[in-house]
């Protein structure tokens, strides 16, 4: 089972900012609900804690891997532990499964180890596991993508971009790959390139941003959040996704974005501007005494 860690140039200087995605058998997940800065801070804080403090390292939820279990049984148990957020235990079981798996067949397990290391904020260790996965299967696009996620969280955006591009070469039809590449371009301030990749992600998976969970969006200043919501509303409108566009346009209003008047003149909103819900939303924004339309 393969695992991955989880816009045409109509976007201007801003681009969409979503957390890197991992996917597992087609299911998209996000690498935590925090931004890279917060993750990095948490790692530093954990390193300063005393050995007597409880942490994910000492709080165990499962006994040691049984010596007589098969590789398949160990992997299944590790998957279960990771799903219930017991990554340290899961890693023990994945490592035990590796010992019972032929070397040439370990790519998938190493990829899972790397994902688990990411959950533990061990970015260097995760890189080693993803590299091991790729060495054993150079076509493992998920592991290549996940290696990019490791670089991203270490703020090595140049390497992240290069690695995501390699993943896309192997798996060009993966929307999460393009979304991750867009996020890396955005962080590197290459906004035009970022907008193109977000557009490709949306073309491949029209619902990729509609499924965005609040925890998947990086914490940003209110004005930046409003700008993010606005450009995503514009992108969705250009693809004819009226309901979703209105959701993000309402978010832009709630988040205090000051550039909403541009929606009257931007061609992407031409069709949406005739929708009564759009009219009510914009009128309520311009007239403080007017109640906002229901969500």
C-alpha cells in the first residue's frame, strides 16, 4: 500500500497557502494542524524538557512488538497505532516489520516509517527513511513527495521544490503533489509558479480545496488569511464552483480582507456577481447596518 504525506496565472501576487499533504491509498491527510514555524518551536521545546517529563516518547499505548508476529501482522498493528496517534509505538512495530521483510520489498515500510517520523517532528530521521524507500523503489512517487515534505518543514524550500517536481515526474496526475509544490513555491515567494501549480491541483481534483480542513491551513495574520480566502474564492469561481467560491468569499469578509471591491471587476467573478447570494454578501459588507446573509 502506497502512502504519501500530504492555478492558472489568474492568481496575482498572493497564492494559496495550505499545509503539505500526505495521502494514504488515495486518502489525503495533512501534516499536523500547525505551521512549520510552530512545529520547529515545539521540537526545540521538547528537546529542553527534562527526562522526567511525559512526552510522546515515554507515553506508550502498546506493548513491545511480539517476536513471533509476522511482518504483515506487525505492519497492520503499526497502521492501527498510527491512526490512533501513537506514533512512537507505531514506529517500533514498523521497525520490527522491516526486520522480517526482504530488503527489496521494504520501500513501502520505509515510507510509513518516514511518515511516522514526521508525526514525531523528527525531520532528519524522516528524510533517511524516505531516502531508503526511494533507494528500494525509484518509482515510489509517494516517498519522493514525502521527502519533499521533510525538506519543506525544515524550510529548505529549494530542495522541497526540486523533490516535489521529481515526484510529479513519476506521478504527474497527483493533485496533492501539485498542491505541495504550489505551497513550496509560495513559501519561496515564487507566486506565479505557485498559482500555476494550485491550478493544476484543482484541475486534477476539483474538490481538493473544498475538502480543506481548518487545521490544514497554516496560521497566518488576519489580513493574509483574508487574502488567501479571496484568491481561493476567485480560483473556485473561475472553475464554476459557485457554492464553494461563496464560502471562501464569506471567509474573506469575516477575516477582514480589504480588497473585496476587486470582485466587481475581476473576470473570474463575472458569473458569480449575478448570483443573489453574492449581491447580498457584498451589500451587507458595504452597509454595516445590514445583516450578513446566512452561511
